[in-house]
């Protein structure tokens, strides 16, 4: 009976029994009978004419939409609760053009209006139905972009308000988030080549409205549910990160009247102890959401404030003028935001100090304790404490002297440094504090700020203590510390080493070039020399003299030099397994006369010194090697400099025979470890 109907069961005249066609062959049948058949979706996708014709009838469309937007009664059967809504959603998700056009444009758009009536239901929405609603809209955004965007734009702020009423539902939040990114095309249409008036019909205009940001903030600050601030903060952060620099959403967000309220909630005094199993309160959720949004907003502003460089030949004068206007507007917003931040810095500092444990990792804290795998108890910092430190990091990125002074005077820097050493297992905290320190060291902070960081915050002494303990040069009376040292390396050590290396590199800075760190990957493998990545007209000013002067004023210069040549030197040798060279005068070989080679060693980093010693040893022991390997020996000339010898060692690897691959590998590994560039560090 199914032969000739175009269904999947008819193959070259071979007729199989089709449950769907058997239902259609009956004189009377219902939509529910079809929805219970699993083969229905395959019939729809294959273009079965009789099935599609039935599903596009007004009665069928009405029931399909009804199952998606109408919650089932409590005493309803499982088929009504789960099977019918799921099957109705899948019918639309088969992406058959006739069914989608009937839903959106058919019957004067009556059933499309009814689909959006799910937003008029009381909160909270059924999560299953909201998920089906999101899935159908995602299909319509891609397949029916123009009529759907026209419908949403016509609904305007009133329709957005209906969405925000149910923003506590994750599926609804995802819909709004997608609509807030109009620059990302919904379909394969070439929007960029369209005229401005044509492009509007393919985009949702909600992000361009000033009222949108205010409505989002008002809903986020509404003390209704802890899920609402979390969802809106995720939405805003995603839109901030993905929106282009010239997007009006960024300027509208900065100009929102609710920014002072966000700052107030971010610095809110919250001293109620909270364990890992306690659900977050509404106030805590709002405070955390405010901190995250402000941190993301400031970070995005710092990215936008980076120099706008446009090639007029490529982008044209109009693009350059637009970039200039955006830059001016963003700069004004940053200035206003910086002034507002200065007012709340003291309260933020007080909150940071509330998380400090007095350098005792087992004392009680606001977020309770947890048992680590080493059978010891440590404090939890919690997401709010961590994001407060990230907010301070974002403030430092603004490079505002008045804001830096406020952070110094309020003790915010001291609290961040104290937190880093109070929570030895929180790597995200260590990374954020590390970035704060590196920005201040490499960003040309004032002498007053650096002196506060080194002396008042005790950064140098703490760094020397941690590195000394890890290197085994000092002993600690703290049983917890000794037990941690006896086991695997503590997470804080890598970040402390990075801070120490950065400071050492900055102190050795010459010729207006400094070592810069990307700060995104492994802390010990991210060092690059500035000449490789900075153009001649963009060289970073030298800060060595300023740093040296500050360290001398803190009466730590001699102690730091000793630490660099001994403890730090020893730890790097211990962790890398490379035979490092002690460059202190006492360790220099007395039998070896001074020469220009010895003077060149002073300009080498630790890795280059290690390679030089290895090459030097190869040259000394060349006569003792087997004659088959003499082609690979490194001949050390009397007038050789370390850089020349290292470079020649690399060249010798390229000219070697295949029979001596193992020796080639040894020499090439030395070459990879130390580049012949100046200032290369581990």
C-alpha cells in the first residue's frame, strides 16, 4: 500500500510495511497516533507527501504548538508529559520548508504568536518545554532568518521584557544571548555585502538599544532568584567578549545608570560563613555577578584602548574615522569608570582582608575548609574572593596612577599578596596575583607603588623565602610546609619563580628592551625577548634603574643579589636538570685567567650559561673521544665568545652524518634549550 507514496519503505519496487503509512491509509486517524511512531521523523525528512500535507494542516499545527507551550497536568500520562512534546519539537526540527513556513507565516502568523505565548506563563518555566522552545527558535533563526528577525524587532523592548521575566531559565538565557550577538550571522546570507536597510531585516536590533543594558541590569539586581544574576552575568560577559570594538553595546554598558549600583554590590560587606555545600544566597549571587561583569567590562575596555591601527588603503578613511570616534568614547568611559572605582576601592580592600587567613592555611575562613589529597585541611577561597582579586587585576590594567595610589593606600595590594601566600593550593589565585605584579613591574609603575609592593607588602622577602624553601637552602619550622615540600611541588612555586625571573630580567634590562611574558600559558615556558616581538619604534622603556633604586631604598639589594645567584640559581638547576653555572665571584675557577669570554658570560641568562659550560666541556674533552665521533666535537678557539660557540654547535649538528644520530640529538637539545639571543631566560 505504501508503493508510490515516496516514503522510505519503497525501494525499487520492493514494498515494506510502513507503520506511518498504515495509519495514513485508515479513514480516520489522529496526530497523536503519528507522534507515537518513531518512524515519523524519517518519513518527514524523506519528504513523504501525505505526512507533510497532514502536518501542515491548521489542526495539526495547532496541536504541535500546543504540546510545546502547554505544561501537562500532574496526573497526565508519561506519553502526554514527555512523548508528545518531544515528538512535536522533532517534527519542526526536521527542517522541512513547508512545515516551517506554515508555522511562521501560515494562517496569518497566528500560531507563531502562539509559540511565543510560552513567555506569558508563570515562572518558573518547565525546563523540558523551554528547551524545546529554544531548539525550535534556533532552527528558525537559521532557516527563516528574515521573517523571524522582523517579528522580534517589531516586538521591541516589550518582547525582550517577556524574555527577561524567565531569564532564570537557562534555555531562555541562551536565546537572549544569541540575539544579543547580531554581528554573528544566523544564516549563510552574505550580510556584509547588503545595504544597511537590507541588513536590518537579518539582525535583531535589541543590542543597539540603550534601554537593553538598563533592563538587563535591573533584572540582574532584582532579588528574586540566585539564578537570575548568574545567568545575566554570563550573558553580559559572553556578549562583551564576542562583540566587536565598534559595537554600541560596549558604550551603552559603560553609560548605564546602574554602574554605581554594580560597584556598590561588588564591594558589599559579606561576612556570613559559607561551606561548599551551602546554596548561594541571592545577595551573594548578585555581588558575585556584579564583580564578574565589572571585571569583564574593564578587561574589554583595556583591549579596546589598545592603539587602533588601520590601513587606509585597506579599510578606507571611513573605518579609520569610526575607530577614532570609538576610541575617544571608550577613553571617556574609562575615565568615568576609574573615578567611580576609586570610591569603592577601600571597601573592596576590606573584603579582600576578610578572606586572609594570616598565612595559616588551616585556619577558618569565610568559605570553610576542605580536605586535600595529602590528608591535610586547607581553606577555601571561594569564587567571590577569587573574582575580587581578578577585579583588582583589571583595575591595574587600566594604568591609572590615581587608581594605583588608591589600591596602595587602601591595602588592596597587600591583601592580594597576602592571599597568594595564604592559599598555597589555589593556582588561579596565584596566576591573578602574578599578573598584577608583572603588570606593575613591566608597565612602568611609579616608584611609590613599587616600593609599596616590595617593602610594605613584603613581596621580595616572601619570594625569597618560598624559593629558598623549595630549593632546600633554608629550613622551615612549619610542619605543614615541610610536609608539602617533601611531596610534590606546591602550585605556588611556579608563579613565584616567574615573578623572580621577571624581576631579575627587568633588573638586567639594557638597550630599552625588556623581557615580556604572554601570561596565558605555562609560567616557565612563556618568555620571549622584546626585540623578537616589538618593532623598533615600539620598544618598551627600560625600568632597570628605577627598580634597582627602589630595591636599594628597601635595603634589600644585597640580599636579592645573593638570592638570585644562589637560591634561585639552585632551584632552576634542580627543576630543569641542567647543570647551571654559579656566577658568583667565589665560584669562579681560580686557575682560569680572565678574558673577554668571562665578561661575555655576565650578559648571558642562566640557560645560555649552562649551554656554554656544556660546550666548553665538550671542547676540553674532545681529545678523549672516540675517533668516529671527532667530526661532531666542538673545537673551542681561544677568541671564541659564548654566542659564537653556541651558534657553531648548532651548525655542526646540521652537517653531521646519520650514523651518529644520538650525538646529534644531544647537541641539538642544547641548542633548543638556549637560543643565542641576549636576555633569554628559562
